[in-house]
């Protein structure tokens, strides 16, 4: 025979209610602590400069808007001078301006439907990524006040297409066609000497980026 404790419905309801209140208080306090941490982090970086190569492209334009909304000052690395810009030639001559982060996503448009896939165009695609990234990495390495973060883009084309395998950042690749070799060279160009830098290094291998205002969809539109 099982003896049940003599607990009334009101006592059970009260206990459940108290537990719910305590749970809500816990999550409220946790959310507030996280919000305060985010606010403190944002205050520390408020007004900090972020240097972007390729900031006028589809992804770069969106990134720039997001950073400016968060209080960062954005400077674009461009072929032509202008407001809130620094040219590649200036970067080579004067070095890296003081900044919190550098983002390298520059490169000629591979999906340009008006260009033939010639050796000349392939060299343009290669140099616009690899050589410019070398310039950025060298500027960071030689800076007396290097950035906290260095983000460089590569591409999912590093991996060989497969219907079977699931890939992660440690999976092999990078040497089976032009695009994969380009990704490998791009990533190598971005590397900083670990023993000489305190800058955090990040490499992103994005896939095809879709969006309402551009990206792959805009390039494929004419085909349909």
C-alpha cells in the first residue's frame, strides 16, 4: 500500500505557481545580464573603425549597414578615392590605418555574365582576391597597432561537390579544380604569422549567397 502525502490541491497549485515565478525570475535575470554584457561590449567598440575590402558589393553593402547601425565607423578600401574610403595604393604607401577590425571580401565577380571564362579573366579573378589579400595581410603584419580581428573570405568551392559526404572546416579539399585551388591560395594569402600577432584570424567559406537586392539571383535572372 502506497501512502500519499496529505497535500491539498491549493498547496500543489501554490508550489507550481511559485516554481513558475522563480523560473521566470531566473530567465529574466539571465536575459538582463546578457543584455548588459552586450551593451558593455557595444560601448567598448562604439565609434571603432572597421576597414572593409569589397565593401561596395552585395554582401559588403549589407555588412556595412549592419556595422554602422551598431555604432562602428566603416572605411572602405577602394580602387578610387572618396569619402570614408582609402585606396589600395594608399594602403600600400601609408600602411594600415588604426582600426578595430579588417574584413577582406574583395574580388572580381565570378558570375559576371558579360565576361568570357578566358585565361585572362581567370587571372583577374585570382589576382583580385589573392594579391589584394596579401596586401591586407602584410599591412596588418607591419602595423604598430594591429586590429583585434582579421576576417577573410574564401568559398565553399574549396570542397569537392558530393551527395554523400558532410564537410566541416577540417575536411580535405582545395586541390581538384580552379575554384578549389583559388580558395586555397586565398586562404594562404590571408594567414598571419601566429607567433608574431595578437590579431584574431577568421576565415569564412560561404556558399552561394541569395538576397532580394542582388547576389547570385541577380546574376542568374537573365537565364530565366
